[in-house]
């Protein structure tokens, strides 16, 4: 087993976790801004149905590029996390504003959405790093709240679109830009820099990769996370199409927010349960449940309204609820000085997997019925559960 997780030398001030959670929610609100207004953008500019996949993949690609660059430069481990968060949140706000201004030009919008994804690499992983260093004990619970905020942040543009029904679609971009800027100021002003080991020297990404490749527990959690990422973002992209089989207008936007936002329940509730039975068991149970939801989709799409709603809510809760537990498992077992880089590298590969999945499934959904497409999402959970077996058989993982 690798070294114990990093420990802060002093207890975290009470405000730290609530501030990080709120900032994570606001800072990640830019992620699905274009998705929330995609029907209006398509109607206004004549884009094809596959445009939603292309724009979402652009954000994912930008995130990967940012994550890899941050890892190569050891940004997450060498520079003050508060400053990194502030700069990226302000830059992300600027990218959202520019995306709004250039929305009529699809190529320009792709560029600004890609740059926005790049900025998110300094928000999501850095927020996890702050939580991991301030709360090394009960990490699963802390990350449950933190990634729950990420889920709500990602879903928030759908709620903003529902609230602004009748207003121009540009309100969504303006709103998330303001939220992102506020997030950076919150973290920089109210979250102290945690004491932690500094990385030094060169070759940091190679050391992080070596740690992931040679330690059985780190490898198991990362591979399990990859299976989770095959399903997660593709499911989120396709939720509006699933809901469009029964709803339209503000009702569809509210329903999309509820389904996506339900993942926050899985994250926070999973963190509470993980403190009692361990992160590995919670991650395995939620991954298995979301996989079953994929397989059940041909029957659920034609089910009565109440059953249809219950299925989507359960899927929304579990498809995202395992994410903080995978992060907790990886952060706990990675070398203390390399936590940021191991998490960043794992994120970058996971998001690359999500791009492949999004492109495949959006294209497939444009050609075949959803009932024939959605069950294949279960490939990720099945492979993820297989990879997670060492942690399930050797113990419950970090608590």
C-alpha cells in the first residue's frame, strides 16, 4: 500500500467546506450552458442534431488539455490552489461571455467552449485537491458534498433556462459567467491555503503515472472511474432527448435539472454511507445500479409516467453518485505529494473516454431509437465493476 493520505497540520476553519462546495457549484455552472439552450440555438442557426455532441465534446477536450498541461507543469502541486482556482474561474467567466457573443458562428463557439473547458481544469480538480488536503479523514464524505455541488452546478443552466423562459437564450450564458467569477472570488477570499507537501523536481507526470500503474489499489479505483466516465456525461447529454419524448419547453428544462441534479443526492448520501461501510462498496453499489438502469431503458422509455420518472431519478442519482468515492479512493491511496497530479491525470483520461462515448452515442441516437442505443452505456459500469474487484474483496476502502 502507498503512503497515508496527506494530513493538514491544523483543523480546517468551519467555513472552508461550505465555501468550497458553493464555489464548486457556481464555478462549474459553465459546463452545460450550451446544452441548456441547444434547441433554441439549433432553431436560430440551423445546426444538426449532432451539434450537441460536438459542443459538449469541445468542453471535454478543453478540460483534457487543461488537465494535462496542469499536470505537466505540476500546477496543482506547486502553486497556491486558491490562486489557480481564482484565475481559472475568472477566465472561465470570460469564455462564457465570449461564447454568448460569438454563438452565431459555430466554429467560434467551439473555440470558446473548448477554452471554457480548459479553465474548468483549474476549478474541478483544484477544488477536490483543497478538500482532500483540508479533510483527509472522512474524505469520502467531503468529496461527496463537493462533487454533489459539481453535479448541481452542471445541471444549473437547465434551471436557469426554465426560470428565464420567455427571455433570450443569452441570459443563460450571462448567468453562468457571473456565477463563475463569483466562485473564484469566494475561494480566494475565504479559503486559506492548506498546509501540504510541495512537489519538486521534474518528471512529475511520469511519477504519477507510475504510481497509478504499479499500485493495485490506485489502479483499481482509476479503472473503475474510467468505466463510470463511459456512462456519466453521455447520459447527461442524452437526458434532454429522453425527456423530449414526453415533455417540451420549461417543463423539459425543469425535468432535466431535476434528473441531472439528483446526482447530488447520490454524492452526498453516498458520502454519508461511505463513512460507515467504505467508499469502495458505495462506488460499486451505485455503479451496478446505474448499469442496470441502462439495461432497463428499452422497457422504461414506454413505461407509465410514474415509473418513467422513478427510473430517470434513480439513474440520475446513481450515475453520478459514485464519482466522489472513486476520487476518494484514488486520493487516499496516491502518494501524498502527488495527489493533485494523480487526480488530474486520471481526470484527463476519463474525460477522453467521455468524448469517445458522447460522439458514438449522439451519432447513434440520430440514426436509431433511444431504446436500441441506451443499453450499450452499461458497458462502462460492467467493466468498471470488474476493475473495482480488488478493493471490494480486500476491504471497504477509505472512510
